[in-house]
C-alpha cells in the first residue's frame, strides 16, 4: 500500500513528536532553554525542508523502515 507525502509527514511527526504538535514542541524546548529552543526550531525547519524535497517513494521507505525498527525493538 502506497502512502502520500502528507501521510508520511504525519506518521513521522507522530513518531518523533508523539502527541505534541511540532510547533508546540519547539515552544516547549524554547521555554526550557532559548539556546536549545533555537536549535529545536532549526531542526524542525530542516525536517520540513527534507519532507518537501524528498520523493514520495523514499519517504514511504523511510517510514516503513522506522516503523519496522520500532516493531523489532519492542
């Protein structure tokens, strides 16, 4: 079953940020430390840029391999 780029992005966000919205995560980190918050904001920007430029097939493969790794380590 093929997944779209948007579906892959949502799955990766859930895997990384769990139940928190990515922007809220950045703000939470910023609240702990402005220096770390700046890094968190840059990391999230890079995450979004990679999602935008990565082909759907590669994103799908990434999501599948990460989920398989989680299952294997459970």
